[in-house]
């Protein structure tokens, strides 16, 4: 499922850049996501909308891509609270460790230090696009939005929904890729061959001995015996009783 603006089809982001995975940490809650985004009104508004549907912690950053100390704020549910880069590195500002970190911003926007210092998270992703539709499509795919959630965002942003799996559902399940497996095809061919009725095989003729001087025996032609005529000659008259019905 994806959403689009009127007359403009927008597809899912093909792939996210997965930077790293944390080592030596226990399994975190898979539903909690840390969303790190630039201080841009439209991006932050989209972040709040996502937070209204899913458990998400919002962090806003400000600074140049090459800075080692960007300005960071985390939304605590009531207001934006300032945190330091050291707080971010240790994740001390979080009560629960997120299952993933999603960094929003392209190479000209996202500080590289946020990428390298997110190693404490089990999964770190990057979404370079910052327009609302691309963000919703990408995050919706990552968080596996339900049909209800897709409808909510479509209504919220006055967007149209497009089902990208519609063409696949129109194809019979026999035509799906798994049924092109060679072993499966061989089993099907053997089954179909067993269902067909073939005539019994004809034995091959015995081999000819080239040293045998005997002349081949000509097959005897059958004698043709004329059959006794059982019909009347055409010269016999047709009686009235034998005349065809008129």
C-alpha cells in the first residue's frame, strides 16, 4: 500500500541505508522507534502525526553536516527538552531502548556524527527525502502500517491511496514465482505424464546377424476370396411393397 498526490504516483523508497547494529545489547522493544529529524516545520509536523499513530520518540537536530556538536532537542510529551551529544551517544535520555533509529535528512542536511554515534541502536536507517509524502511512504513501509493507518494519513494529508500489490493479486497463485521452481516443475510433469494414457511400448526387432547366409523369407500375401453376393442385381424390378415411401 502507498499513497500519492492527485495525478502523481509516489512509490516506496526502494531501500534504506542501514548503517550499523548495536553489539552486546539485549533485544529491545521492536515497536519503539527513535525518529531523528531536522528542525523543519513540515518534517516535525509529519513526525508528530506518526507519533500519534505509533510509539515514536522525536529528536530534532540543527547544525551543519560536518558539525561534531549539533543542537539536539527531544520531545518529552509536553515540551522540547535540550540534550547534549553525550546524552545522545549514551542514550541516557531514553527510559526504554528503541528497536530502531530512523535518521531523516540527505547528505547536505544530516550531521554525520549522528550516524556514527547511533551505534547503540540495534538498527539504524536513513531516509534522505524530507517531503511529507515520501516520509509517510517510507516510514509506513518500515513500520508496516495497517490499512486503517494508511487511510488515516491519506485523509490527513488529502492524498490518494494506491495499492501496489493489485497487479500481483490478479495473477493466479499457480503463476507466482515459487511455482517456477525446477523441482516443482519436474514433479508436475511426472504427475501429468502419469495421468496421460499411452499405448503399450513396442518391442524392438531382434538384431540382424550379418553373418547369416540365409535369404530373408518373403512374407506370404493373404489370399483374397470374393464374398458371396448378398444383394439382388440391379436388373431385378422393385415391387410395390419394396418401393420407398412417398
